C-alpha cells in the first residue's frame, strides 16, 4: 500500500464524525504525528512541551488534545501550520472557539496545569501543503507562562544540527503506530540524520518533498524512536534548544522512513512576523 504522510493520516483521524466523511475515528484519536519507541516524560522537566486542544472538536477524553507545541516565550507557542488546517480541524480555524494551549498537564485525563486561551493565530503564508515546506504556525497566548518555561530556538549554524547529534521528540501521540494514543507525555530519543537520508527517502511524492533548507531529518537508520499520529507541532530538542517541530513522514519508526521536522533555524523571520515584532 502507498505510504501515507503523517500529516494526511493525522488529518483523517481527526476529522469529527459530524463532518461528512466516511471515517470513524477512535475516541482517543489525536491529530497528526505520538511518540513511538519512547518513554513517559514529565512536563515539570519539559515545561516547554505543550498540547493544543479543542474539546468541541475532539472531545473530553484526553482534554481535547489534537497536536503539540513548543513554548518559546511567555506568550508564544510554535506549532505546525497543518495543525490549524481545515483538514485537521474539520472546520475553518476561525470557527474553533475553544482553542487552548495546555501547559504543565502531564496526564491529559487529569486537571493539573493550565489551560490558556489563544489570543491570536498566525499561520505561515508560505506554508506549502504539497511539499510540507514552511510548516509553522505561531500562537499568541491570552495569558502568560513563566519565562523559565520557554525553550531557546536554534539559529543558523547551530552545532545541534550536526548529523549524529542526539535529540528528543516529545508528544502525546500514538505510541505504537496502531492508534494507541498516550494519556501522558512521552519522549523518544532520535538522532539528527544527514539531509541525504531524507532526500533519498522523500524525493517527491504525494507525501511531500524533503527540502534541506527548511526541514531537518531525524530518527534512527534502522528504525525505532519516532513521532507519530498526534505529535504534530511538538518539539524536537537537541543541545537544550528547539531545533525542529514535528511535521511529516511515512509510517512511524519504520526503517528507511525517518521523521521530517520544520527546521527552526530557517524560521526566524517567520516567527518574528508571527509574533508581530518584525524581528525587533
């Protein structure tokens, strides 16, 4: 069967039954890309890992979680552009009145942490859904998180992008690739891979096209730890910095199909625009 991108799988899995689509999603389904081959993590040790949620669209079972995000400033969360698409939400994003960012809630079935309203959504106008290039959105929160919760963003030339560098990907997504969505935050160890690995794996198809200038390749050559459905927009962290956001790929943890992430160092200008500061 033709491999299907995580973005597409997540979008299908998340469309509510109320939308006229011949697909029934499991009650615990989350949007694109949980962590396969990972272990439970703790939000008090990784406060920058947050969940995007809408109970109206995705129910109460797991606090309405459907994607992940990364805190980069007290009022700023980065996530994937495709998380805010009609294909994932089932409606236009402006129609989602209860969009929240959940911070500090390790177990989505519990009531801890904070649920913050999203004051402003900015989706990268250069996002290309055909190639998956520019898969970035910036959320401005109505309330403030502690400054210490923010994760520094990697910049151009950062050594964290060197092939072989150990990294971790975080999320509440599918932990097996079989629809077993996590209730608690998970993290999986991966390695930054050579761009050539993803260029060979994704030369251009319906899944997407690997673009080294704006994407980063991570995983294990023989398969193993990876992001999966429900993890989209979540952080890829190396050297104590945010180096990527879960974006797309084929399968979950399969050999020859590494994960593809939005390269944060290439998004500096877009993040500034999304925050409305024009780089100031």
